[in-house]
C-alpha cells in the first residue's frame, strides 16, 4: 500500500521534499483509522508529523485506506531506497511478445546523466588515477588500454566517471557510438533479445559500438548465458580496437562465479581502483557541493566547522555526504536557521549513527597499539608506565570522538576502567593536541587510518 501511495505522496509534497523527508519512512500498519509510520529517527518523525501528516493521510486515503491520523514509531525502515539490485531486473515489465525492430544504439544505451561531468568530479589522492584514466578514454583516439577496469566500493564515483566519459566523448565526437549500460541492463536486453529472437541483431548492435561501458559488472557473475554473451561481445569489440570500460565493486580476480577466461580478459587492460575517500577529498567535495547548494538557497549561513565535522564523521561514501548536505540545507531554509554544529547533529542523527558503526572501540585499540608498537593487552591493561599511558589515552580519545559509545561503555572496553578515568584521558589528549603539534598530527594520522 505504501508503495502504491508513493507517487501520489510525491506529487503532493514535491520530489525534493519526498526524497529529503519521506523516502526513509515506511508504513507499519493501519489500525482504527491510524496509519503507523516507521521512521528512523525521533527528529525525522517530529518534522514529518508537523509538516507532512496531511499529505500522508491524503495519499493513503486516495488508495482506499481508512486513515484519519498518523502515528510514528521510531524504528529503522527496511532498505526501501536501496539501489536497483539484481531483483529489480525481474520486476521490470515483461517485453512485448511480438518481435519488433531491433533498437538503435541510443535506445539501447541507458540515458546519460549530464550532471555527472569531469568538471564537477573532485579529484584527490584516492581517485586521481581513475580520473586520469577516464579522461584519457574520453579523449578517444588511440586505444592504449583495453579494457579500462574501474573498481571500488559503493558511492566512490564509478558511475559518475562513466557518465562523464560518455558525455565528453559524445561532445568531442557526435558520431561516436557510445553505449553505457548497467550489467543488469545488459543482461535484461540480452534476455529480451532471446525472447524476441533478435539475438543476431543484438550481437551486431553491440559489435558496432565505439565505446561500450558496462557498469557494476559483478552482477553478471553466476548468470551463465549472459556471461557467455558478454564474453563474445567483449572479445569482438576488443579485436576491433574498440574501447571498453567496465566497473565493478571489486577487482576482476575477486568476483566470485565469474568464469576464469572472463577474469583474465578483464584483467588484460588497465585496472584502477578508487580508494575510499580521505578527509581532504571529502572536505573538497563538501565544499564544492556546498557552493552549489548556496546557489539554490541564497543567504543560508554555514560554518566551515560544519563541513569539517561532516568530513570527519561521514566517511562511508560520497552519496551519503551529499544526502546529508541536502537535508541540512533543506532543513535550515525551512526553519530559517543558520547551519551550525548543533543543528547538524540534531538533523543528521540517523546518518551519523549509521556511520558510527564503521569503527569499533576494538579496532581503534588495535590500530593504536600497532601504531605505537605495543601489545593490545598492555594498551587495555593496568600498567601505568608513560609509554603505555599516552597511547591508551589517545585510544580513549579516539573512541570518544569516533564512536557513539558512552564513557562507561568505553571504560568497560578498557579493562573495566571507571568513566572518570576515560574522561580524564579524553581531556588530557584534547589539551595536548592544542599544545603539541606533533601529537596532534599523530592523532590525526590514526584517525584517518581508521576512517579509511
Ligand atoms: P559508485 O558508482 O561508485 O557507487 P557514484 O558514481 O554513483 O558511485 O557516486 C555517488 C555520488 O557521489 C554521485 O552523486 C557522485 O556525483 C558523487 N561523487 C562521487 N565521487 C565524487 C567526486 N570525486 N566528486 C564529486 N562527486 C562525487
Ligand atoms: Mg555505480
């Protein structure tokens, strides 16, 4: 029902508001005229009940539900906004039964999102190689490495780079046949062609392309006939000296259920990985996105401290960073408030909490012990010698900064120490960092290593 009400709701509140406020919600139950909505945070539920109760009631009523009130339960929503996974392919409408003319290549390609350009791709250490290789491919001309294999975790810019390549290549050479597909789309098109008995045309089509890009290729692993077709298409293009760009979430050799011959073909060009973002890169991305948001929300104030806070705390991926900024700006403009740290923490509790889970106190302890070349058991143990005490305090400090554990909880993980001991350690390091540059750098270094 919730899914059915969604289009109505979206049109009632507008797509932007929908994404910012309502997408994280889901319907738990309707009982006695009340729709109970699951909402990931208290903050969000307050906001939504104040501003969007009416549209929710109207949208549900339009679906024939008897709803007069909305209640909220703070609970994690199911992964409703998850990107199209393999399941999505099955959910697509069935292809028409009748054979039809084979599609042209622009129909075959997924649409290119022209917002993803090289100009707005921020380059830093973790992605500079990938960026340079993508630029080279976009220039066209002599094919130097084939395929270009881009891999890295979610939200690090693989799809962005591929769209940028497509736009750039098309603008340089409008006649070039540039094809961009997700692996699922590739698979789906192939299955469709099989069903419509246009396989021959299908093969021809791919084989006359100048630049083929297949995104998230890990999804064809285990799909045997698709793999087979992919392999033939791939070989035909490479033999003709046509450029191929592939992305995946991991290196070719690490993709399970992928045939060895495909792995080795994929590995014979240039393999570049996008590393997890570092603090500097996150900060420059935030800065550039903030400039964009400022144009949309003129007059909004946001301190540099907020950007630094976000760059420190949201380390998972760039998409999450963007979403956080968007929510902040929307919230600030609606409330007519300046974006400060307080508001940021309030508005983003759910995101901050989710990214906290990344680092555990144990990981911090391990890293610190390793860094200072001491035993983990000594780090958390009772000995008070200075060579142990200082690293121990640094670990306490990082645990307080980087996790959402309370002082007593941290104390328990440090051999059952009292929360005042932890607090003392945290304060000590704060003081020392202010006074001692080399210690501050050390702490910064550890923090980044932990975030990476
Ligand atoms: P992936 O395909 O690797 O999962 P995406 O390319 O979809 O990641 O990137 C997720 C979001 O983050 C996109 O909105 C993209 O524009 C943005 N993004 C990622 N890296 C950068 C970057 N270096 N500069 C600017 N935006 C970036
Ligand atoms: Mg992607």
